[in-house]
C-alpha cells in the first residue's frame, strides 16, 4: 500500500500540495492565534504591524514551496527542471522583495514619526528605498540567470552621474533640506526660545 502511494506520481503530487496548504494554514493559525495576540500586548505596535505585513506573503511562500516539490515529483518534468527552477526563483525573489519593501517603508515611516512626530514619511524617501530593494532583487535574478551585470551596473552608474549633473542645483537644495529635516522640530524650538529670550529681535 505504501509503495502504491510512493509510486503514483499524481497522488504524490496532490499529497505534497495538500501538505503545503495544510502547513500554510497552520502557520497562519499560529501567527493569528498566538504571535499577533502576543505582539498586541506589547507597548509598541511595530511588531504586530510587521507580522501583519508578512502574513500573506509567508502563506504564499509556503504554498509555492509545496508546489515546487510537488512538480519536482513528476518524472516527466525532469527535462524542464531548470526552467521550473528559474520560474520559481523569480517568483520567490519578487515576493520576498515586495515583503521587504513594505517592511522598510514601515520602519522608515516609524523612524520619522519617532524623530519628528510626522505621521507619514516623505514619499520620495519611501520610493528611493523601494527602488533600491527592487534593484537588488533584479540584480539577483540576473545573476541567477548568469547574465553579465557589470555593464548594467556601469550603465546605471553613468546614468546616475548624468542625472546628478543635470539636477545639480536641485540636489544641492535637496540634500541640505533632507539633513535638516530630522532636526527641524529641534531647530523650531531653539528659534522660539531665542525669540522668547530676546523679544526685541
């Protein structure tokens, strides 16, 4: 009976896929039943927000890993194993990069809220962080496909240099403002105290 289950590829496929779905459901149950409830009892809400961000991506990752091993159980797909590996690598990299990008956006927003009292971080900073994460993901994918990325990096460097030269005046105004932005509440308080001490000015 056991040999029948092991030799039947279709049955083995559905068993592996069902096992991955069951594991994903168990993961969600533990996350919602225990981890998120424990996080909600802490003084900060950052941990439970991160758990909610990773909830669905981790569920999808469980299912995709199960689907990968389920497809690998088919002997007929062995000639296409390399193509299947590439597809799954791209999908997994994209899912992880999206999850990391959302977490980074949350952390950046929380940093600005703690430092400056701003509810939302500037969109430009979030976009820069997201672009950097997706660019790293793209380079990882290109490296996995054994595509030479040195010319691409050189092109990006030259493109960045050209943009920097074209926007030189704008950047000269942006970066000092960006540096002063985190300490703007402190500067406002100092200026207010100075005016209070010297009302004549």
